[in-house]
């Protein structure tokens, strides 16, 4: 297992950065860097989930408005309108 993976595992177990640096024998800056990248990945995943949720909501609204469910049909309908 790589040090970065060990750091992430310990951070997930809610060890403090200082405790992680002592357990994995590494610098404290490496721990903060790994934590920052993990937070960034988690945030990107949350953004993707929100975008998918918005897409689903827009599809439901389109159906309620009587528009075709299929995006291809909707785009063709716009061209002919």
C-alpha cells in the first residue's frame, strides 16, 4: 500500500494530520496535500451528483409540460417550431 493510500485511510478513520504523519512516517505537508486532494475529489463527485439531479428534475418538468421525454425528440421539435 502506498503512503498516500495509508494517509487517506487514516484520515477517513478521523485521525488528526499530526497523528497520521507519525503513524505513516511522512511529512505533515504530505498529509495536508493528500487531504486536500481527497476533499477536491469528494467535492467534484458531489457537483456531479447535483448536476445529475438537476438533469432529472428538468426531465420531469419537461414531462409535466407535455414535452417529449426523449431529448432527441425535443430537439427535433424545437427545430420544427
